[in-house]
C-alpha cells in the first residue's frame, strides 16, 4: 500500500504505510481491513503475556488517576520500589539493584555509563573502552550502535560512532575460525582475551554480550563452556561482564534470565521487551553487589538519568506483568512450549533441505537457510530468501521476522526469528509451523529455478 499523503506520521519506510491494527487478543492481532495475524514474533520478542490482557489495561487506568508522573531525581514511588524488588528476586543471586528506564537502548546506554563510572569510583579512570561481539546488537543510540556488530545498521552513521573493538561471536554453525566444535579449543572466547591485550587491559572497562543472540544472529546459542571461559577472561583482566538480555531475558529462553542456564554471573545485566510485555515502554539495568558497592564507596553518585527513568505508570505495568507471569506459570510455560516449538522446527528441517540450522532456546528460535546444506553455501543476499519466507507467511496470516541479512559473516545468508508470546497454545504452535512449512515451500519454488538457470 502506498504512503497516505494525508498521514503526518514519519514511518520507518515512507514508501509504504503499514496496516492499521485495531486490537489484539492473546497471540492474535486484528487490523482495520478485517484480517487477523498470528503474532509468532511477539512484535519484536516483546510480548510475553499475550495481547489484550484486560486486567493490565484496566488496572493501569486506575493507577493513572493516582500519580501519573514524578521526576526520578527528586522522588521515588511504590511501583519503582516494587518492580526493582521483583526484578532482583528473579535475577542471578549476585544482583542487588535495578535502574529502571524506558527501553533496551536506554538500558544499554545506562550500562555503558555505569561501567565507566564504576571504574572512576574504583580509581581507574584509564578504563573506558567497551568490547563487544561481531553480529551482536545492543541498541540504536550512537553509543549503543557503536558497540553493536550489526554492520548494515552501523554503516550510515559510521562518521559518528565511537571506537569499539568487536570480537568473534560463538557462531559454531559458521565458525569464524573454520573449526569444528569438538576441537575448536573455544577460539571465539579466546578472541576476547586477544582483543583485551591488543587494546591494553588497563584501558578496557567492559565486555557486552548477548547470552543468546537476538535478530542479528537469530537465536544463536553459545557452545557449552563459552560463558564460563568469558567470565574467567574478564576476571583475569578486571573487566566487567555485561549480559544484554533485552531480547533473550525475562523467561524467553525458559529461565528467568538466559545467562542462568550456564550458572555464570554477570556484573551488569540489561533487560527489557518482555518486562513490560508491550503494555508500556520499560527496561532495566540490574547491577551486581560488586558494582553497587563501588558506587557506595565512591559516595553513591551516578551521573546519568532520563526524564522518564522509573516512570510510575510504566513501573506499575511492570509489576502487574510480573505478577501475571507468576500466577499463570509463564516462566515455566515458556520452557515447556519452547520444547514443543523446537521439536516441530526440527521436524520441519527434515522436510526442507534449505534449512541449514534450527537453533535457540525456549520461546526464541532461529532458522538459517542455505542453498546447499552439505556445504552450508548460503543463498545470495540478492534473492532475499528470508524476506520471501516472511512475506509468504504474512500472506497466510502469520507474522515472522527476517533476521539481519549477510549472516554468513557479511557474505550473503538468510535467517528468520520466531519469538511468540509465552501463552501460545499447542494448536496455535502447529498452525505456525504448518504455515512456515508452506511459506518455505513457496520461497523455494520462486528462488531455486532462478538460481539453476
């Protein structure tokens, strides 16, 4: 549909106006043209408890009549205190305090500043550098885009980005070192140590990483032992470990936070998306004992803040979403339904030779497509294979996300992300997989003849 010339909205793509959604119910969205869509991505891995939960919206209206806003530098309030307490209660045991913001980019921007000021309080002002991974994603502000490894999003803004060294991702399907998992020696983790040494250990403040990757490397799970090795390296050189769980955290992988599958503890942990489940913009930085103690020794000052940090209505929604997840066992349900999802996707891979890898945990899955499974040869980016799959599924009423193109270390490659609300039923899951089956088949029929001419 062409852009409506009467619209005052600056859309993400001004050549096209997206459909108008009227309402949501569970895993379904209904638009103004009478179509309904199965939301198999939760917006963008945001929706956890489902769309249209009346008790959340009704309770929000009541709360808005009491105290809609206070400035966080001047006051605290009940809902901020309660949300922080709930977040810390679910977090790894070394976490002590939560700094509440409005979104994932804000959370990671806050974590960058928190890491820097930690070292100022510790009397190590020379530590300021942030390390992160290629094919990682940490946000869209200039600072968080600088530490992100999503090349296609960085490129237009390269003149403004700050220096940040990127290390190899734990991407076993396409190991950047050409190794196999059985004998790799965890080279991807050791690449972090190399980067620290090249930058100068005394200058490095933090290493940011996603315990399970987001859309840039859809649902990639690191090999066993990777996080443990990374923790050891950070400890060896006094570097803070920051777990970015904005997408993979808050129950999505079947644990309260994805890093908990390994037993490793981060120094800072960022979360968002599912924390508000789409009912409000909401995210947080969780700070460990180590970080909090350093700030207290330094006088307690954190030079940072957003106008809407700890917003009362957002915090109120966060508490209600948390309580809803507790009452409906959604922390556990994400794990159980996730097992069904991955079993169905594994069966799907057996029917389509273009599926190179199915990966992920819980209600977060990624599929990487290949032109040849034996050699792992990707489709050329020009054929837009993943986008064809997503478009074919959408025509059938199922919403998927195409992952960042160029998954083969920037040289072609396609992937999709599946991240439904945790409330998806088994029947809805079957519909998702059946539709995906048909969409992949349609994309293959379109692309393969053109490639073999």
